[in-house]
């Protein structure tokens, strides 16, 4: 009997909990409103967007127009509250010749239970549009760009297919880019997956970056991990601290690798088939050169290696790696 009473009590509690959840869902409402604007533009237009709490999606169009479709969603405990929150948001548009800007404006409003505001942009642009996009608490999605792209992103991710030139400033986010000819990056607390990158320069902190193929890189790194699957040309890291750098495969025709690291592990895919001049130095760490054979050596100690690797007497490629409190590994 006591056991039956316990079961019945649990069922009552469960039913009450489910009823409470259903009631909360019923009491939560949404109200959507749309803003649509079109702007005729001439050659080489510039689009600037500043947004918060939503997604910016850029679509390539065929006309000489920049077309906005903005969806504002208000959420509240009932339909009246949801409508109030949706109507507390507006967009300020400006046009100067072919320069078009849009900025989301939020009216200050007290947020009660089960409330919120989302602003999602869908913008169709001509192919040759330069884009300056800023978003907080939301993603940016686009396909291809042939003109310079500037991104400022906080608490969101960038998704792109093929970019010509990108200047990225990202915090607490990340991104996926299939291809970029030229990239400048300033990033922190973010994770990335990159495909084929022509050149990459900038600084990263508390990041994780995976690159499938990199032609040339020049990076300053703190507390970050960077994995490069294939290096074609050169890689420079004046300061690489408290992290790990891995370059899995190095092209036979690479030009130079220069890394100054501390409290980090540096692994580079150099083998006996590569030809290069090298200077390796380790303080409170180790140097492991794997299958690489040095035919001419000026210094060859546990913590210093200076010489020529490979069968060419005067190779053009150079490798200079110094490490404090970290290991240097050829593999």
C-alpha cells in the first residue's frame, strides 16, 4: 500500500510538471513583422550592416539593386507582449550614392518573463558589392565575394564559401570558410575550419584553427592551437606562446618557415626528401629531427642544430625555429 501511494504521488508530481511546461509554452507567444526595402545602385556599391540578436544572410543577385528583407520577431508571455517587443525594433537606412547602410535600432524596453527580440537580415546584392558587416549574438552567412569583405562578429559564427579578400575581427565565435585568397584575422576565444587559404596574417588568442591548405601565413598566437594540413609556401610566427603548432605536410617547393615559440609544441612535416637550410634552438625543451639527414652541420647538439638538410648544397628554402619550454619535432 505504501509502495502504491509512492507511485501515485510520483504520477501526480509528473503530471503537474508536464502541465506546468505545457502552460509555459502556451503562455509564450511570437509576433513577426517584416521590413522590405530596395535601393538602386551603380557600379562598385558598398553595403554596411550593423545588427544584433539575429542572422545576417547575404545572397548574390543579378540586378543593380540591394534588396533587404528583414524579419523582426518579438517573443512575450502573450500575443500583446510579443507584438510590443517586435514593434520596439526598427532599422535605420541611409543611402549616399551607391553606399547603402542599415543599422538595427532597439528601443529600451523592460523585458518581462519569456520575452526576447530577434532581427534576421536577408539581403540580395550585386556580385561586385563591397560588404562591411557587423553582428553581435548571431551568425553571418554568405556565398562568394569578389570585392573586399570586412567582418566584425561577437558571439556568432561566419559561414562562407569563396572569398577574395577578408578582414575578420571575431570574438567568442568562429567560422567555416572553404576558400579565401587573402585573409587578415584578429580573433579570440573562437574555433575555425578553413579550406584553401592563399595568405593569412594577424593575431589569435585562445583559438583553435584547422587549415586544409595554406600558401603563406604570418601569425601571432597566444594560448591557441593551429593545425595546418598542407603548407605550400611560407609560414612565419614571430610569437607563438602557450599552444601548439602542427604543420602536417610541407610542399617540396616551400620557401621558408620561421617560428619563435615559448611554452608550445612545434611539429613540422619535414622529411629526408626536403632541402633547406636550418637553425633550430631549444631552451628547456627537445629537438627531434626524425628522418631528416643533415649533410653539412655547423652545430649539432641536443638543444641546437645549424646546418643543411637534403642533397642540395645551396638550397633556397630556410627553416628557423626557436623554442623555450617546448619541443621541436620533425615528423
